[in-house]
């Protein structure tokens, strides 16, 4: 009895080349996600303004975004998301230089002092503590210098032996352009950030093309 050998034919589909529109759309969606789902027109207007500033447009663009009040609260770990930051600001719980600010997109200047209003400081302090005590945050913070770790009271304890297990990849970065005091919930904006860290690689060329049009 003869054995019949069956041959499976594989049909290879030709990979469709992505258009520039597709790349730019992906870039828009990425930036919008990173900065709290802001609309495209906001980014285009901001990018146009950054053209008048000295230096590279892309650097000025991201530096200006990092000056937003909601973004600063998020970078300082005062909130767990940009949406929470917007809610906190719109509910008039945040002050700049002792003046209540209700606009999440307020642009902070060097030397400005950001604080939580007195009637909300206790609840916000508990929110920050819970966030910093969470296991994912603890793991991320172990890649940060011990100098920063000592600034957070009663948060990092009995964790030194776990540092080696987590490897050398940095997951959590202390913003160098901010001076943060977790005891009194104050943030001092020092200067425009020189280095920015994102969880994904940014396609700067496509971002530039997307917001120039």
C-alpha cells in the first residue's frame, strides 16, 4: 500500500506598505495617549508656537507639554493618572504661589510653587502614600538612587535585598526639574526638563510631520 504524501501550500500575502498618513496617525494617537487624550488641534497650535522658540522644535514641544500643571502633578506622583490630575485641578484643590488654579493646561514657570489646598491635603497625602506603597511602584522605585528614596518618608523599608532581583532597567525616574517635598505636599518647578523618559520609543520625525500640517 502506497503512502500518499500531502503537501500544504502556503500562500504568502504581500505585505502592504504603510502610508505616511498611517504613520502620522499612529504618532498622533501615541502623543495623545501619553498626555491625557488631548485633542489634535491643541498639539498643532502648540507645535506652531514652539517654532518661534530657540532650539529644536521637537524638544521645545515636549518641554512645553511637561510644563502643564496636570503633567507636573503626574510626574511628581501626586496623582496616579493624568485624568486624576485634571480632576484635582478642576475641583480647585491645587494652588500655584498660593493662588488656586482650575485649568489643567496652566503653564508653570521656573520658581513657581505648587501646593495642595489645606482642606484636601490630608486625603491627597493618603492617596500618594497608597500609590507609593503599591508593589508596582515599589519595584519601579528600586532602580532609583537611594538619595531620592530617603525623601519619601516611611515608604521604602525592608526592600534593599530585592534591588538585585529587579535588574538594572530603570522603571521609575525622579524628575530632576522638580523639587518635591512629600511632607508638606509642595512642588517647586526649577527649570525646563532637559531629559524626558517615556515607556515607548517616540517617532519624532512622524510627530513633527503630523503636527506641522
